[in-house]
C-alpha cells in the first residue's frame, strides 16, 4: 500500500486553496482522499500592523500528520518543505543541538 501526503487544489480561479490530504498512491488525484489533515492558502495576505510583510495561512493537524508519517506515508516535495517549516520533519541542513 503506497500512501502519499499531497496537496489537492481547491478554490476558485486565480485564488487557489490547497487541502493537505492523505491518499492512496494508486488512486487518481480526483478520487476521494483517505483523510484531509489540513489546508494551505497559497495567496499571501498583508500582516496586520506590518503592511510590508506577507502571511500565508496553513492549518494543520500536527498529531494526524505525525501519525501518517509514522505508519509510512510519503509526503510530496511541497508537503515536505511545509512539514520542515513546522518541525514535523527534521531539517537536515539545520541540525538540532544535542546535549
């Protein structure tokens, strides 16, 4: 069983919102996923109080993401970079200091 964690495009034209979904690797992208563990809004919005800084919204269930990685689900490249930003997957270029 090949399970992937990938982004599934939703939303309107020129305004994409992506679901972070767990799906079977052999099923097509248009089939219903096993589970949706979060959303990613690709459009950056201005940060309140700092108009020069932009903010991209990500809503993620960390426990379910760790569970699916623990049972062997393979994240796509984009999902891997998102998980590294949140610390779910360790970043090999920035090793943590062990004492």
